C-alpha cells in the first residue's frame, strides 16, 4: 500500500510548512495588511521565536 506512505509524508510536509509560517508569509505578500493584522502577525512571530530560543 504505497499511498499510505505518501499520505503520511504529505501530512508531515503540511505540518512543517504551517509551523514554518510559509503560508502566512505568502498570504501577507498577496494583499494589503491592516494594522491589526500586522500586530497579530508580529505577536505570533515573537511567540514562535521565544519558544525556539
């Protein structure tokens, strides 16, 4: 059953992309960001960097 390994690999890849914030970065560059959204994004980034230090 080859597809089971592919499904788990895809799930792991999606999780890593989400944790790295790649999709959020793409979304940020795609449209105008309001000041509230910018503040929220910066808070999330700060939280992420504090957790990994």
